[in-house]
C-alpha cells in the first residue's frame, strides 16, 4: 500500500522506526534556497524526507510549516535537507496557544484551511497578506465555513523571502518568536489581528469581490505609532519550463504554467489519471486583471480536466500498456472552439478521441463568448500512474 505525497505531507510509521520509539515518520519538503551541489539526485519530481520526533506529530499534522521553519532555526535556513536521528524534540505539549481554538489537536476533525500561494510579508509598520487570484475558490470555501467573528487561514512558505519569524517553545512550554534569516526582511508564519464587527463585515465583502483592503491598527490619536495590515490580490507567478508538448513535441520552454493539485481521484483497472499542470500558450488580458473572469475561467478549466479524466477512465490500462502514460490536452477558446489531445508527440488514436468528443465539446462550448474576448489557448498535462492504494 502507498499514497501520493507532496510538499509538507506527512508519513507516520509504527511504534518503533529507525531504531527508536521516538522516530514517528517523515515530513516531506522540496528544496528551495539550499545548495544541492554534490548530492546524488533522481530525476524530478522528488522530495526530501525529514525525520519527525513523536512529540512533534501534532504540529506536523496541523501546521507543518511551523515545524519546517523550526527545523530551519535549529539546523539550516530555511530548513535542512537531512535528518538527525535520536535528537531532542523541538516541540513538547501543545500548551497555551491561540492555535488550540483553531485546530482540533485531539481528533483532527478540523484544522486551518490553506489557500495555495497565500503569504504574509512583514515590513516597517506594514504587514502585507498577499492572496493569488488563482486561490479565490479556496478562499471562498474558507470564508463560507468560518465563524462569523473569526477568519483564520493558514499561510504558505514564501520562497522569495530572505528571512522568517518562527515559533520557538521554551523548556517551560511557553512560546516565543525568533527570526531566522539570510538578510533582514522577515516573513511571518502567523499573524493575529483584532478588528471590529463592522470592519470584519467590510473585509469579508472585499474578499468576495476580490478587492484589496487595508486595516489600520493602533490608536486613532497616535498616527505615528499606527500599523497597517494590507490584504492584496496578486497575480501568481508562473514557472518557466524546459519541457516539450506530449501532443506535437513542440518546446514549451518559454511558456508559463501553473502546477495543479487535483482533489478528486479518477481510477480504474489498477490505474489512476492525474492532472498536474496547465500551460498558457495564449492568455487573454481579461484573465490577468484579478477579476472574477479569472475565477470563472479556473472553474471551467477544472471542469474540462474532470471531463477528460472521466472519459479516459475506462481506457487507462490500455493507454498505459501502449506507452501513453503522459497525455496532453490543448483547448482553444476562439471563434472556432475545439481541442486536440495526444501523447508521445502524436494525436491520440481515434477510439480515444471519439470518447473525448462527446464529453469535452459541451463543456468547452458552455463558456460562451463575449464581444472583445481575446483568444485563449491552454494545454493541460495528465499522467497515468499505478494505483498503489
């Protein structure tokens, strides 16, 4: 048995592991600012497993970023890529912390909702919460499930940061804040702001409308000591790739893309198909402005990916046996809407294209065209894997 793991996933093992009762399992991380020189590395993608002490499991489950940064403070910034066996735990009993109100540390029935790409930047008298426009749907889920008077969301690791404020638990169980850094511009792993009921209502309204919002903290009669908390919507930075299209073999090196995390599993006959990435071959300007158009297009893209997976589910075993484990789906939104699908630089055989036609065309046409819309061309990448669960 096994499972797919990603950055900050956790694997736990039995009562005794690697020669000690205190070794609980591994927290998985990807490398960021660390040097990889001289390391024998496999082909991408890969992760590093950090040994977790049994006393640290609660944090590894509920808020793994806090444990990752704490390991960085103990060993190497921003976190080590090696493990230390038989070490002392970095966290003990949970104790008194606001996190007890936000996370079920006993049964883990609820925890902090995460918005992919959301970061917290600390500057002089100004804290900036940056939310990627691609995270709108996840933020709305967190907003709809949250308490009327409390809005709690987990932030992500900021790879562009040169330092972080971290949580350190002392010998007496009390929590303190320390900084680990390369230079001197810290980013937080958490922030709590108390605001009025009226301000909370305005903040929620701004988030739903995808508008920036600023909260002024401090006494109104002491403007020089006031601090600002700014909520900003930002366009997520896309990665530049050195890959080729599985449809026609064309280079995708200069084409921006966004990694995807597929929540649903599509599997049959011992195989599973997973959507991993979307490339933007041509992107309309109306998707770059942080408007609801972008969120609507993201939902449509998810529907297209779901339809593709469902249509090919009955054929996964045969596709993989025929060497077509990596698949591409190129969709065009223009005066002539349509799609092409392929693998190994060739179009898919007719039997698979026919299966895709009946489910994809209605979804693509459901978008509708508005006057002035620019053409959009995107390519979705899928992999067929062995289902080992």
